[in-house]
């Protein structure tokens, strides 16, 4: 490894922060970057690719950032007051994050989730004491959004709805934290920022911050290549209810990723990099590699939204044995 | 005839219908019949080797065919088959 390479790799880590914090909420953010090597075949030596490991957040995903920001914003505006319940629709990680934040602050949480989210997610949310209402699996996350709207309409005075799809505090969380962290961690050398899109909050807020520092930074979104896909947490925008905070015109590129290819990349990340990640990480990395292979130099940062232990019961691992996973 | 429940993202193949009918003595035969009636459906459900894609769950009367006989699971008139993606989009 060259000296120049070593100089750039100066990640922050939870271990370098304060020795004690007053609550779990102070552990949100400041996640490390890890450089990827073996899975980057076909990429020129001058191109470096880093994954930002959002699984290090206390709720286990990138969603801790917007969940905390939206709740803080609700408290500041007086929209969330004692006696109210936090309510939202979510297919998983935002639910876990809201349940964690609600538990830490002492507010009850109710979540509407499609019935087909992974068993681990259901159990984690329950462990934080949140109540879960299941919507029709056939209707996906849009079904959960619609059911949540009906519940809110019946008793609006009971609830505070963060509304992650339309709340500017979602992308603002990333503008204020994820963006500055990446800029600092790469010492301003980032050339490409890549994230998969669920609500669009991560790519919008982080992208806006990075472009404000350097307008040449390319902001690239990964999305499922078809409406019928297996990338939990991600949206195929052309066939979905488009979130109000998502502004496609602010992206430089959007790349479609096949579910099977993303699953296979997750297998490789585990075996070749020692990183067990969720499928949205595999999808985002594939999009990054597609761009990176056409370049001779560059510094990529790819958002890895969560770790893979949350998906061990899912069908993602059905192909593991035929991929060679059973070998010792 | 078997009653087939179609998830929202696949309804572009069925003219928007959430429930359709198809024929077949096994799940494999039914998927072929579905593809004859609604061309393009099979490719979304099965991969190039003919196996059910990893992220697709097929339930017969509420039972996952992976715990039955996979694509060779027998069907009879009046059964209900559901095609459910293993995920949900948007976090």
C-alpha cells in the first residue's frame, strides 16, 4: 500500500469518540469508512472505493439519523408532546430506528409494516417496545403508507407522524451529518457518492452537502431494475409513490440493479472482504462498480445502510450453497 | 381452475387484475399456463434455470411451496395460489 493511500484512509470509528455518552441517541452517526479491495475487480488502481458502514449506528442502520432528526424536529416544533404516540409506515429500518429513539426518549411508538418484512425486523421492533400493525404483503410498502394514512385520519390528535417520505428533516439529517462526515473522512477528495434509494433522504441530503463543497462530486443513485424485486428497503421509482423529498433532477445518474446480482455481491462482500451486509449495500456497490470501471482515477464513497445479520432468515441466502458458500 | 393472487408490481401483466384464474396440476404447470395467458409473467417469477427466483415466495393455500414440493407441488381445482415478493420497498 502506498503512503498516499494510507494517508487518505483515516476513518473515524466509534472507538475514537468520547468514552461515555449520556444515552444511545448520542451514538448516532460518526460511522467508519472501510476501503474495499477484492470485490473491486476491473477497477483501475487509481480508483478507490470506500463503504460507509451505517450498521454501526445504535439502531443498526442509516435510518437512525433521519429518525432522530425528525423526532427532534417534532419536539422543537411542539408537534410531538407528552401523551402523543409516534406513528409511521416503514418496511423495517426506519421502524427500528423510531422504536429505538422512542424508547430512549420515553415516547410510545406504533408502526405500520407490510406483513412480509423479515422476521428479525419484527422481533427487533418488538424488543424496543413498539406496537406493530401489519398491512397486506401483496401491496408492499405503498400498502403500508395507505393504511398508516387511514389510522392517522381516524385519530389525528393521538399521533405524531414523522412521515419520512415527505419530511424535509429526513434529508436534512444527512445534510448535517452524513455529508460532513464523508467530506472530512475523505479529506475533501471524494469524487463520486453512491447510495441506493428508499425514501431518497440519504442521497438527497448527502448529495446536496457534497455538491455544495465541490460541485464536481457526482451523485449516483442505485435502484431496483424492475418493480418486482427483492431488494428490501429500496424503491423502483417509476412504479412507486414517489417520496416528496426525492428530487430526481438533483442526481447525476440513476442505475438499475438486478436483485440476483445484488444478492451475489452480498455473498462476495462477506467472503472476500469480511463484511456481512444487507442487500441494499450490494445494490449500491454494483452501481458504484459500473461507474468506477470506466475511470482511471477517483474516490468513491458508497453507503452501506446496514449489516446482514438482520436478513439471515430471508430468502437472500437461498442461493448461498450454489454460489459456493458451503465450501470450507 | 386455481385462483391466483397477483402482487401489485406484477399487475401490469394482468391488465391490473389482483386476482386471476389459471390451470395446472402442479405449480410448474400453472406458472406455464399463467405465462400463456399473461406473457412475461414466468420470467419475473422464475430464473433462467427455471427455478423460482430467490426473492419470490409462492404460497398454496397459505403454505410456502419451499416447505411442500417446490414447483412440483400438486394443485387441484379451488386451490388458492399467492405470489408474494419477499420484500417491501421504501424503508
